[in-house]
C-alpha cells in the first residue's frame, strides 16, 4: 500500500504540472507492481485483488496520458475518489487476510476438481433452448437481425424486448459451462454429449455475433477463459495469445457490421495525434475516457441520488421502473454523447459522493476476499463461474457500473439458481 500511495502522489503532482506522460507512466508501473506482488504471494494468475489493482490503477494511468482533446485536468475530488476506491478495497482485503488467513496455501496444495458433469450439461441445454427461443422471438417481433442491417451504427441498441432480452443474452454463460463440463467429464462421458456441448457453445457465440454485440461476445469468451484458468494447476500464457488471435478478427468484423468505420470513430475520439492507428485509439478511449466521464460527474452533479440510482437493478428486475419512472429518472453526465461507458464507482459517487465510493470499495473488497480464499475449496462447479464473473468485473472496473447494472444481477441470480440445481442433483445421488 505504501508503494501505491507514493506512486499516486507522484502521479498527482506530475499531472498538476501537466507532465501527463510521466503521470500516466507512474500509475501504470504502480499497477503492474501491485499485481506482481499479489501474484508472487498467491501464484494465482487471476487473484481478485491483483486483477483489481492492475486494471483499476492501470486504466487510470492510461487516462492520465491525456492522448485525446476530450480529456482535461481532473478536479481534486476526482483524484480523492479514485484513491479511496482502491484504498478501501485494499484495506478490507488485507485486514481480513491478517485476521483469518490469506488462503495462499490453498493454491500451492491444488486439488483436482471433480464432480458429476451431467447436471452441467443439462444447464447448457436449458440455457441454449431459452436463449435461442428468446432471440428468435425478438427477431420476429422487431422484424430484423442486427448483423444484416447496414448503415445503422446503433442497431443493437434497439434490438431489445423488455424482459426478453435478458434471456437472449443468457447465452454468454454457456461457453463457461462448456469449460466446466469438459473439465469434469475428461473423456468419461458419451461422444454424443461432447459433440452437443461443442455445438451449443458455437450457438452461444453466434448469438452475440448476430446481435452485433461486441461486448457480449467478448464477455462470453472472457468468462470461459477465466473459468479455464481458475481450474488449472498451471496455466500457459501462450494460450492467451491464441485467444487474442481468435477474438481480434471477430471484433473487427463486428465493428464493420455496426457501421463503425475509422472516420466515424476518429471523429468521436478526437485524438491529439490524428494518425494514431484505430486499433490503438479505440481500446484506449474505451478505457481512458471513462475516468474523464467520472470527472465530468464530479464537476456538474447538482445533487446526490441517495441510493436510488445504485438500486436500479431492483427497479428494473421487479418492473417498478414502469410503475414509478421517477425511480430511474437520473441523467447521465459524460464528456461526449457517444462515449457513455463509465467506471465501476460512477453510481457510488452519484448516490453518496466520496463516502459512497469508499463504502462501496470496502464491500467489494470483502466479497473479493471471500471468493479468493474459498476458490480451491469449492465443491460446486458453479462457484468457479461466480469467481470468473467477479474477476471479469474487476478486470473491466474501468468500463461500467457493474453492480448497479440489472444484467449483472441477472447473471448472478442465474448462476445461483444453477448452483442450487447442481447441489440438488448431487444431494439426490
């Protein structure tokens, strides 16, 4: 923690003197150092505190580089909130480690996870049927499939039927279930089920492509990769290279299908160096601008919502938002209309200011500790899917307000229901 605070103070001073490249570089190096410390202690490539350190601090470092004309100097309150977001998380995690143990020995004494693969196969089949059925219903009612619409950049944004779309995008969990199934089955099951599992996985990946949803496709692949890594005694980093070689072409194809050409994107991003390649510009802005959107919120928010905005999943999943529209009638404050992605702590500040950011960071620090310690003790395979989801949310902490997003809670509830289904099947045996 001392190293982080020193790096943060240096970055803050350098940014105040407009040495943006140095300011960003210091934070990026600090993020890498914090991750290495957690990895060296746990030997867990996807340790939750390590991931949060790397991506939250590293994302802030990228934003501090100020490579776009859209970015400007942050308010002091923004700097305070960003440091509280990490300090609260770290202190709670570290305090619990010292009080109850870090669980590091669980990683060195890795035990092979086994179980009954049939319930997992049943879950895959049920989710595939539900997701395909919901997608067909949306396509029929709305009268189009986004992949085949040309010249409409936001075709996917309008491809929603209230309530039904949650079922359509449940397909993102299927590749992860497939990883669990093959890990548990290990050649002991029928070839027919193996072929069916592969076929269902391909269908699950095809639905986001048909919806032209780059995020849902990437999220499905990321979850599956995280589940795979969490099940390994040792992981070969070269597999990540193969994963990237698979993801990048699909991502580019979906960008073209969404009518997001280079000219369109460059016009939005307003990079200082106009000739910067789009494959650098796009991921940079999808990370960096979110911190600037948080700063925009800090500077212009007229009053706090006192918890109402953060409770959006409750209003959405219960349907209360239709009965009482005022529950969700809170504007979003961003630097540019087209760039609406946010950070994990955007709604926490929207609700209660810096205190909300600190409290929320402490809560997720507690959740991260419990999952990190219990990972190798899990007997229910759906626990690995839960861990993978949390890891993904921490890796994408720069991207959006995950825990005040109704879709996130839909996935968590669905994971819980599948865990209960597996437990019930095992109990009957």
